[in-house]
């Protein structure tokens, strides 16, 4: 195990993942955390990225920056999801190597695995079949970043590697009414339905697709665990290995929020990938397992949501 030290650049520190990573690094207290706002550093601008790395010379990079969103956002803006994510990852990885970064941890996602691969999803399923069309653009960009890290490691011997998180949730999530991921979208909708006294809430699709969820503070802990490994895999799944249907999730969110109306489905809307649960046996063999179960994590997330609503600081972009 390697002890974290030196200067660590967290790309995307204002997002849910990046902010959780910064909290975890602050708690560890063994390194200097480097961040840069979007206004200070446009990761889609090559010369700006190169200048930043040349001047700051971080020892380690945790690349959590990305354009992300739910099914509607991915399907509506494929150009931005492909181009922005491809540019950000390529520029950062290339500049990191050029500036002498010792370690680069790139965040992919289990949504970049093939749509119909065997379940639970093993790491070797990558590129074994067609992608889910509703998030194909994002997946292509993330696959390119992951493979670029692998190729740098193979060709130049640098420790550039990747993590494949499952669906994430927690404090600091994005609650945009149309473009957020499924869990924060449901949490906001059920909260608003409770406040309005709505008799029912209708969710997209049949409710039958199954998803797995990992609390973001658990993810941050897992990332630091990976950075402590002397010889990690090129990529490894980060998740719980436990899934549930979208309808079951909606019912659990409704219970957490205290909404007592009916939960309905809309089969006319798209479902997305039928099932997506990660095989986390490799991660378990390495010695890491999640700590926060979904019921506990949802309660914590809703408490943070309420405080963000009260303070007017809720993310909705």
C-alpha cells in the first residue's frame, strides 16, 4: 500500500464526486489538494490545460470532471456529451503525462459497458457488444479516456488507471428537473409532490429496469483505496453488487421523503438498459467493500437536499 502524499489535483471538485473526494482527502490530511474552478480552467481548452499542468505540476490526478446527465440529457445533447467529455479527458491525460504526473486515476462509469452484456457486469465485458443508444455518446468518450490511460501505462510505464463507478448519489447531487440522474430526479419529484399534496407521481418507463447505487462518500473512500494500491488493475468496478428495480427505488424514495400518494409508471417513455449491476468481486478481493446501505444513504441525501433547499444552494444545472 502507498501512502498518499504530495500535490493531488481533483478535477471536477465542485461536482458531487469531486466534492466528496475533497472531503475525504481533507480528512486524510496527508497531501495538498489542488483544485481549479471552471472559470479558472476550461478543461475543453487544450492550451489552458497544458499551461495548468506545466505550472502546478501535480503528483497525482483524480479525474472526476465530466459532462453528465440522465437519459433525457444524454439523448438530447449527444454532441456535447461526446465532444466535451472526449476533449476534457484527452487534454488532461496528455498534459498529465507531459508534466510528469506520477499517478492518474480516471473515472469512467459502468454505463459504458455494453447494453446487453452478462450480469453482473465483469470488467472484461468492456467493448464486448453494442452500447446503450441513449447514452452512447457519453460512453464513447469515457471509453476513449479509459483506453488512453491503459495505453499510456502500457507504452510509457506510468501508473495511469481507471475506476468504473456504478450509479452514484449523495450530498451535492444535481437536482435539475429534466437533466438529472434517476435517483436525484425521483427525490426532487417526490419531495415536490409531497409539498403540493399531489395524489400520484408517474415515473418514466415500466419501472422494471434494475439499477445499482453507491453512496458518493463510499466512492471517495474507494478511490483513495485504489490510489494506495501499488499495482491496481487497468480498471476496476466500484459498486455494491446489489440492485433493485426502478419502481422499487421510487417506492423507497417516496417512503424516505414521506410521500403517501400513488406511484405510477409510464410505459410509453424509454426504459434504457434493462439491467445494470456490477460484479465487484475483484474489488472485494483487493480488500474494499462499501459501508453505506441504500436506505441509510437515501436518508442522509434527503437531509442534505432539505438543507440545500432551505439555504437556496441546491444544484440544478
